[in-house]
C-alpha cells in the first residue's frame, strides 16, 4: 500500500510472537536502518528487545526512545566504542576477543555496571563473518579462565552465531547443530561470571531451523520491518 511502505508488518510480528512464545524463544527485533518512528510503532505493540549493528546509530536512537527498551548490540564492536554502549546496553551479543571483553569490563567498572555478553562464534563458511572459532573459544573459556575470572564487570551469558547465507537449509542446520554442541559443552563450565544460558541463533530466513536446533533467542529484522534498503 502506498504511503505505508515504511511501517511495521503487524501481522507478521503478531504471528512470529505467538510462534516464538510457544517455544520460549526471545525475539530481538533487528532495527538497523529503521527509523525511530518505526521502532516506536513496534514498541507500542509490546516489543521491548531491539538489536542494532552500529554504535552511532544505536546511541542516536536510544536517546530518542523509551528508556525501558532493552538494546542488544549485534554488530562488530571496536574496542574504542565500548565506552559509548556501557551506560545503557542490555546485551552485547558480538564479543569476539579477550581484548574486547577486557575493554567492556573496564568501561562497565567505571560506571559500576555488570554488562551481559554473548561470545560470537564463527560457524558459517563465509570468510566475512566475524566471531571466534572453536579453538579460540576454548582458549578464552579454559586456558584463560583465570583472566576471565578477574573480569567481574562482565558476565558471559551465552553464545551467538550466524549461519551461512544460503538457501541450503541442510547446511544451515548443520551449522546450527555445531553451535548447539559447542554451547552444550561449555554450558557445563560455570564460574561466577560465566553461565551460558542464551543461545542466540536464527534470523528472518532461518529462525525456524535455528529453533529446531535449540536456539532460545532469535534476531529478526526484515520479516518484521520489511526489506532494508
Ligand atoms: C541484520 C542482522 C540480523 C537480522 O537479519 P534479517 O535477515 O533482517 O532478519 C540478525 N543478526 C545480525 C547479526 C544481523 O546483522
């Protein structure tokens, strides 16, 4: 419909919310490139978790929108920008190095917060996707467990991953299975600031497969907001 092209797809949203709710899966609405008006529209339908990929875009939107929105950072985060997110971020889903974790901890400590983080694991075949590989994750979680223990202003609450961008759902499924196995393996290990509970996997095109493979948090943009430019 002309003039309504910019608005939220309410039907898809309600359907999705009902589907996910019955599976106890948390929906993060990915609002990158979308306006504050569009976000507010979805917020008014009851959505509280929103995900963004860019620090500047996120901080600008955050300042204009209701303060009870739970903002998730899902893009690649440069260490020097952690400071801008620290005061308000609900969950940083894309932690991919010990160095970044240390920086988030440092910024959180200054303002007396404990920031929840997910470690991003590289599960796709594409070279371009960020994240730790299995060995790097092992190193961070086990070899460097002592160092990790010292970071009392961050809490590692789960893992995040993105599958390959392909129509081959069996390939996507095998990547999600792989992440689930890694998750289960590390979920046994618990420290005061490490307790894996959230498995964030699944986007508009593959969330149904992700849920079948054990995801309990999906990050969905285009299905709710329409295609991005
Ligand atoms: C953009 C993005 C999404 C959402 O993608 P859609 O296909 O629009 O659902 C999910 N996760 C990450 C990390 C993203 O960058």
